[in-house]
C-alpha cells in the first residue's frame, strides 16, 4: 500500500512539474494568443512581406513621374572627329580651322569639361503603366488579406495547443487516480488468490488492466510535453510557457458563441465565409491583379510615345561655357519582336486561368470547412449533454457502491471498478468540453471571423 501511494505521489508530482514549470503567475488563453500574434516568426515574416509588396506599388507610381539625370564629364582626346566636335561644341571653330588640313586630320590633344541635364517622360505606354499600378495595388491588398488569414490560423492553432496542454494535464491527474485504483485492485486480487478466494486469471486480468492504464498515463504525460512544446513554438518562445490558467468560464462563452452562430444558420455562415474569409479574399485580389497583368501585357502591341529634353554645356575650363539644348519627341512601334509580346500575353492569360481554377477549388473547400466545423461543434454540443448525464449517473452509482461497501454488501474490487467508471466518464466529459471549444474556434476561423479580441478569449 505504501509503495502504491509513493508511486502515485511520484506520478502526481511529475504532472505538477510538467504543468507548472518556473512561473510566478498563470498564463491565460487570451495572453497566449496575444503573445503568438506578436511573436510568431512566421507571422512576422508575412507582415514584412506585406510591407515589401507596398513598395512595389510605390515603384509602379514612380513610372508616371519624369526622370531627371545630370552628368559631369571630362574628355581628353586626339581623335579627329571627337576633337572637332569638342571645338564645335565650345564655339571655337572658325574659318581658319579648315586652312591647315594636317592639324584638322591630326589634332593636338583636346580637352573639355562637359555638363548635361536630361529630362525624360513617357507620355503613352499602351496602358502598361496603368495596369501595372493597378496590379501592384491588388497584389498589396492580396498580401494584406493573406496576413490576416495567417493570423487567424495562428490564433486557432495556439488556442488548440493551449487547451490541449490543459486537457492532457487533466488526463494525467485522472489517469494517475485510475492507476492507483488499478494497483489496489491488483493487490486485492493477489491476496484473494493467495487465500484461495479467486482464481489466478482474475489476478492476471487485474495486472493487465493496471499496465494498460500505466501506458495511457505515460502517453498523457507525453501529450503534455508535446503540447507545451507546440504552444511555445507557436508563441515564438524558446522557453516553456509556464503555468497555464484554466478558465472556468471558457466553456460558457464558447456555448454562447455557438448559439449566436447557430441562429444565423449554416447557409448564412457559408455566405459570410465567401464574403469575409481572408484567404478567399486574398485569392480574389490575386485574380484581379493577374487580370490587370494580362491587360498590361497588351502594351507591347501599341506604340510607345516619349519626350526627352537635353541641356549641354562645354568649356575647356571649369568656367561657364557654351550652352545648347535639344528637345526630342519619339514614337516607337515594335512591329515584330520575335513574338515576345504574344508569348507574354499568353503566359499572363494562362496564369489568370490557373488562379480562377484555384478560386473554384478554394470555394468548394471553404464550403466544406464551414459545414464540417458546424457539424463538429453541433455534435460535440449535443455530446456534452450526454456526457454530463453519464457523469451524473456514474457519480450516483459510485455513491451507492461506496455506501454498500461500508455496510459490507459489495467487495472492495466492486468499489474500485465504480471509481474507474466514474473517472472514465470524467475523462470523456473533459475531452468533449475541450474539443467543443476548439470546434467553436475552428468554426469562427472557417467563416473568417476569428481574432484575438474574440469574446471567447475574454479575460476572466
């Protein structure tokens, strides 16, 4: 008996150490979700990608602005053509420059300082700039929606990991009690065999039952460890999350949320998902961007109109010299470029078609997600009533068996079996309560309405 109590105490101490490692206060579910939203590396990377996409919109706006370039140069040459051009730009050519053909053909070293300012502007690009800007804006919106979706997925995963830690810890406690009871039953069976009151098969069966429960206890302890590791990873922390607070009002808030969703009906929830769910909105924005890119790919079939202004100044010293300017208007139409524009247009059209097929598949998956999440939460909501009734029945039966044991009407083994049945009912209720809360959160995520400020996460 002392050995069994010692083993039970060791198991319970292990469970407590797993549940409450080095923490001064308990972490609530809402705090864990907030920490994950702030610290998860994958979500932070997605936010940076969103910021990077915004710069592409700025870059697309810049294509409407003129370009201005200035250039300083120094030239030293004895090339006849270049040297004569320098003299011409500096207004140093006179009639005597042509009298000595030898000096004209073999000029001495000629030097000059040059300055040039150039302004260029594209007047018409065949719609390429217009559609490019719109595509960049749609892609930026798509990234934003995808970040929102990643956040909702993270919130649901963090909540599930948090609740799994609590559930596994409760399972450790209940299974530790069941192991203790099974060991007591095994001891009684062994004593009965020794006294000739029962056969050896009963003792062997009790041993098998105790070992089975011990394995389940070890699995529950492993589940606590794995759930804690997963929770810490989702929160973006290397250390353990510490002691977790088991909120007694969480189930009531989840039931209230479930009823409010149920009042809308499944079809309304599907419609809400189609209009609000970020991953679906992200894909719609991406399709709009690809449609703009397909339209922009037609720019190569239209003429390009541009204007350019040049200002030049030349002087053999750094002083002000002769100035000139040039204004150029240009219309360019590529009549044939190796079918590059045609292939670009085809690629853009195929990319658009591929995105539209993905939208159709995501729409079907979205409808399935909502209906499946609703069916899961509805089933668990009804199961909770059955579990509660079963627990009450097992509790009453346990009370009766204990009273009959006190007056000697039943055996100790019968009392232990009633305790095991009661604890199994408790485990079932604990499991379904946790799964129900998770199903409600999964349903809210399926319709695109989950956030860290959700009423389910309200701090107690």
